[in-house]
C-alpha cells in the first residue's frame, strides 16, 4: 500500500462526520508534489458542491456534465487533463492550474463525491496518480 493511502486509511474514523474525515484526507492529499489545489466536490441533488479542500478559493457549484468535475461525475470515471486549456468547458478556478485529475468516489454504483487535484505544471498526472486516487476513492467510499 502506498504511504499516502495508508495515511488516509489511518486518519479515517467512521464514527466522525464526513466533513471531518474529508478535511484530514485533503490535508494528506496535499502532500503530493507539484500541486496547487486538492479537495472534494460532493454530489448534492445532481450537481456538485465544494467540500473540504486545500488551496485557493474555488468554484462552489458545478453542474452535472460541466467542466472536468461534472464530466467525471457524468462518465463515472477518472479524467486526466494534461493541459486544462485544451479541455472543452474546463472551469478555471485558478489561472495557476495547468493540469488536473478528477476521480469519482462511487458508492452502490452511484457517484457520491469527487477527488479533484490541480497542478501548476502541464502533464503532471499519469496512470500512477489515477491508480492511487482510485484506491483512495474506494477507501473513502466507506464513509458515505
Ligand atoms: N477545474 C474544475 C473546477 C474545479 S477547480 O479545479 C478546483 C473543472 O473544470 O471542473
């Protein structure tokens, strides 16, 4: 198990509120190198609302199917964006962000939240991060 995944596993306490667990999980994710934003969007009535995060102020509401997050929500799969300027409909919360990865957290075959990470460099995210975030998402799905 990767260090990051074992750290998240260690901080999860199912007795505590979701927001408490995701707050600490965002702090663990923030240890990844070369990122400028990481956090969660939570599904709320077929849209996404901002959850716990680390980084600059971000968009609070993302509609289903919009932006990278809304598209990941719709497709129920991880999306890696090597260059945010080339992703049609990308929602720019920060001009610093150049690449992005979004992984859905799925519970009972429904998306309940998303993990979103932005980087200030192009091509930051690969299948290594995809596998890592999908494992983390599976861990966190137990909280929902
Ligand atoms: N870029 C995202 C919006 C969220 S921020 O990156 C924090 C998107 O296009 O959905």
